[in-house]
C-alpha cells in the first residue's frame, strides 16, 4: 500500500510537470549535463535565484530560459536544476523525488507580459518572473516589500522518511531602493 502511494505521488509529479517550467514538458531525470553541453548553457539563460540547503552544499538553480531572440521561452520560461557543489560542480536535472520539493508551476499572468510562478518548496508566496529589455528577474514580497529574489535558504532536519523544514530564509534586493531584503519564515 505504501509503495503504491509513493508511485502515485511520483506519477503525479511527472504528469503535472512539477520540475519543468511548463506542465507539458516533462524533464528527463536520468540526464546529466555539464555546463558546456547543457540545454541551459550560458548565453541561452539568465540566472534568477538559487535554493541553498542545510543538508549539504548542493544547490537548486533557477534560470530564465531565453530564445535565440533573447525573450523568455514560452514553452519553458524557467528551468530548475541541481548544481552539485558538494561533488564536482556539475549540473544535473531534478529527479522526480526532488521535483516534489524543488519543482515549480508557472503560467502567464493576465496581461501576458509576465509569468507567475510557485515553488513546491514554498507555495504560499507567488513569484513574478518579469523581463524588462534584456534583463529577467524573479520578483517576490520579502518582509512586505516588493523585491528581487536572489536566494532561499532551507534549514531542515533529516527525518525517517522525509526531512522536516525548520525554517526558510528569503534574501533579495528591494525593487525601489536596491537595499538588501531578508525574511525568515517559520512553519505553521
């Protein structure tokens, strides 16, 4: 019974496209890429923000995917992937299990000019992905102020089956003043 439930959760993650920036584009969890050969190599993407974790030095990087014309890719505007800093720094796609924690859902906003994104790691706060000229940024409220998101830090304790999140920290810059912004979120 437990195995069947886990299989259903993993199938649901794949079916909803939780790891990709587009529900219709599933990712290949078996693919490992170097920075030079990855589909998100320099020149085709812009870094948006990163999730750091207390578990180890590996991070989840979120990039805006750009077309050859330099605009956000409507098929997959944001790509999430591992940067394995605890190992050799290579890039690796998120596994189906990692998608449940670090995947994303994204859709165009009503104006059609920006994208609205939620992270599996913290669905309570929406992120707006906005392109102005050649610059793409992730905007979110940090401590009640509109800000550019730079980093999330997740402090957790390993459990028997799943980790327990102790707190999440948001780091960024105020959209108006450029001042650093910080907020610590505690679980309910």
